[in-house]
């Protein structure tokens, strides 16, 4: 019998079968007409939606604020996601194509096989891996050796958001040694890509923006820049999708302050000029850093007229 690692506490075991039984009851002849009509194609949209909502809840857990409320929201969103998984499993069972127990056993065995440094094969020795990077490299090589995917990058779904896909593609390539030496080298590449984008923009201006080929060249360089920035995030130890999500949340929050300040003045966004909105934006930024100054005074009617 293997020894249990010091500090390990066996987690409580959730009853996924209870959820699958619930779906079966809902789809029964005397159940819910809506649930009976749902098919796999319908569930795809709900799976994606619930996955994004769970990811947003994760962002709130890691983004500060009230931890009790954030964790409670995450628990709810994970439950919603689990229900969609149970629904898919039930439809697979109805079709005679899936068995929930076999699905759980399959991922369990897969994770055991992918962690030989934790669970050595029978008769083998435990393989020590120095750090997370070494584990990642071993995973990617092992998947190729076991034939789990036709090519290294085949495991990255084409349906992933582009920024996340760029992160995962370069992460997988790095797992087999195809990588930049350090973040500084990637930053140099970012600057190179910015230079190439500037050159294509200058070429497009010279052609008065009329040539479709010029637009395509600008788009290509912009894509190269975004891809390289995603790679930079990875080399710095950040998930670029999560970092951008945090920046999006910050923009939402600050712009909300701008809208609220305008509303307090009895004005809307359509009534404000750029100068006024910029001043309110800077005040919102200062408020977040603890250096808040009074909100700028409302522009005079003359200033509004000038802005118009």
C-alpha cells in the first residue's frame, strides 16, 4: 500500500450520479417538456456560457473584494457547470454512447499516467522532476510518445479565444524546447513587431488606404504583435487571457465612475466632451490608487458649446 503524503487530506466525494439522476427525471415522459427537447447541439451553448461564467467568478475570487461573496458565487457557477456536464453525460447514456463511471475512470487513469513523478508505474521507480516547467515538458513529450494526439498542437482547440489559444500554443511548443530564452528576448520581439506594424501603417498611408493588400498586411502585423504579447505574458508567468480580463474589468469599473459622475451632474455621455470625460477618468484612476482628488468641476455652458 502506498504511503499518503504528509498534509494530504482526502476531499469530500461529490455525488455526480445525483445530478445525472435529476436530469433523467427531468427528461422522463412526466418530466419537463423543455428538458426533454434539449439535444447535444443545444447543450454546447450552455456549456460555453456556464464555463465563461465560472471563469468570471474565478476572476472575482482572485481579484480582491469580498472573499466570502466571491467564493459563494464561484460555488454557484461551478454547480451550474457541473449540471451541464451531467446533462451531457445523461444524453450520452440515453444514446448508449457514454457511461458516467467510465468517463470518470478514464480521466482518473489519464491523470495517473501523466504524473509518473507522483504515481510511478508498477515495478518502476518514482521519477523526480525539478519544477513545474520540467513537469510541463514531460507532459508534452509523454503525450506525443503515447500517441494521444496526432501532432503537438492538435490538443489546442481551434474554438478557444484567440489570446488564450496563443498562450496554450506557445506553452505546448515550449514544453518540447521550442521557446525564447527569457522574457527580455520576447520583449525585444514585441518591439520588432511594433516596428513592422508602423512600417505597414506608413505604407498604407502612402497608398491612401485604398489597397486591400495594404489592409491585409497591417492586419497580419497586428496579429503577429498580439501573438507575441501573449507569448510575453507566458514568459513573465502570467496567463494573458486572465491579465486582459483584469484590464477589461478595470476599464469597466473606471468608465462606470465616469458615467456615474456625469449622471450626478444631470448629464449623459452624449452631453460630455472628451476633455470632461478625460478629467473624470483621471479622477477615477486617482480614486483607485488612494490619491483621489475632488471630481473636476462640471464644464460651463460655454465649454459645452465649444465641445459641440
